[in-house]
C-alpha cells in the first residue's frame, strides 16, 4: 500500500513538472511575441528619463518625467548611446535604451 502511494506520488510529481514546463514555455512565447525591439540610430532625437539623471529624492510630484530632446551622436553597443543636447553640448555619460524614449516632431 505504502509503496503504491510512493509510485503514484512520483507520477503526480512528474506530470506536474511537465505541466509547469509547458506553462512556462507558453508564457515565454506570449511575452516574446509582444516585446518590441527598441533601437535608436545616430541622429535620432530622444527624451531622457529624469529619474535616471537625478539623485534619489530630488524629484517633485508634478515635475515632468522626461527631459530633452537630445540627439544620439554615438551608438556604443546594442542599447548604449552617447547623447548631446540641441545646443551641441555632449552629455558626459552613456545612456541605456531603457532610460530613453524616441522623440517625434
């Protein structure tokens, strides 16, 4: 009796593991179908998140979320960019694409 319960328990665990893997694959497939590749090119205008450029605790409630526009002057790697403002002054740091949003005129 005890041995049959152990065998049954192992079968249930294996089935559950298979179902869990199938569920994870399904969720990953859905997520990957909705993800959009964000890529900027040299010369594009972008807005920069203020949270990324301001130290913690300095933002005010009604202040804007983004600043700019800035011009992409160099693409360092996939997702990392050098920027300059509209006056031609280079921004000292490199900026990741997650902190940038394309600016449309």
